C-alpha cells in the first residue's frame, strides 16, 4: 500500500498504488483568501502610520528649528520633546541654541 501526494496551486492529488492498481484522487482545496487581503490592509495601514510619523517628526523638527517662540511653547507643554531636539542638534554639531533660548526667555520675563 503506497500513498503519494502532489500539491500545487490549491489542488492536492493523491495517488494510491497497490498490486498494479492505481487510484487517483484529486482534492481541490479552497484557500483562505480572506487572509491575503487582510494582510495587505494591515500592511498598508502600518505603512501609512509610519509615513505619517516620519512627516510629523519632520514638520515638528522644522518648526522647532525655525521658531524660537515655538520652542518656548514646546518647553512649557512638552519639555521632553524639546530636550530630544536640543540633543539631536548638539549631536549634529550645532551648539549654543539651548543657551540662546534660555537667555531670551529669561530676558523676556524681566
């Protein structure tokens, strides 16, 4: 008694061979086609969220890089984000921005 099977494109073929007698059985499987579109939708959703994050971070950095008043607003509402900004520009070799901001903000209070 010998069963062999061959699989391809959603079809499984079984072959039974015994004493010169061969029986062929073909089974057509219905693949779960709902998972493929779901996976594509999830991938597209993740991609859109990633792109929004990248563009949002660029917009925020650009705004902080060009407006000292916006940096002051960020220091009041989100100081941890401003700290990341300062560290990133110091990593790139631009020093003194933090000190200039603090000096201006102290002078504006007086």
